[in-house]
């Protein structure tokens, strides 16, 4: 009798566990919330540097990302960096009632456009009319000593 009770309790616990695992929560992308600098080491002297601003200004986002890369290179006690790869991501709230965001993602080779719904996107902005973000993402390789001649490089200690 006890074995049957244990078996039934085990089966009930298993069913509750499986039901809990299968509950579907709505997906809300959090990558579209927040702004500022972010960097991550991806290899020896290789970093991915992000700078996200709360306006649609690719030039300004790019300049701020380069400035952050320069600062990061100095912090690593290195002298220069080169941009190995870059991306530019702009997101604009196109339908405030349905929380639809249009995303344009461009690299050196191509651009891709998509849209998604994010009810939290518009909460970043004071005015719903100007709900847009721009994020510059740079993959940089840092070095010490002489700067390379064959590619565009940036000095970590000056703005050249």
C-alpha cells in the first residue's frame, strides 16, 4: 500500500514539475532597454565595445563608441586600437499602440531590417515622439608600440 502511495505521489510531483516547466512566459527583449557604454573581452587584446544612445544619431553613437574604445585601450595600458568589425543598430518606435519597434542593423557588408514588439521600449523616453535608439558596436584589437600602417588605427592617448 505504501509503495502505491509513493508511486502516486512521485507521479503527481513529476506532472506538477513538467507543467511548471511548460508554462509559456511572454518574451520581452531586454537588450533594447538602457543606454551608455558596455564592453566585453572576446580574446587576447580583442574586445567588443558598445555605446547606445537614446536618439537616432549614428554619427554620435559611433564617436562615443570610439571614445569608449580609446578609454578602454588606455585602461589596458596599451597604445592603440584598430576597428576589426563594426555594426550600427537603430531602433525606432513605429507604432506606440502596439509597441512595435523597427530595428535596422547594418554592418560593413549589408543592412537588415526587422520589427518586433517590446512594451518596455517606450519607457526609456520622456516623449513618445522621439522614441529611438542608436547603438554602435565595435570589435577592436588593441596593441602596444608602433601603430600599424596598413589599416586605420586610433591612438589611445590622443584623439587621432
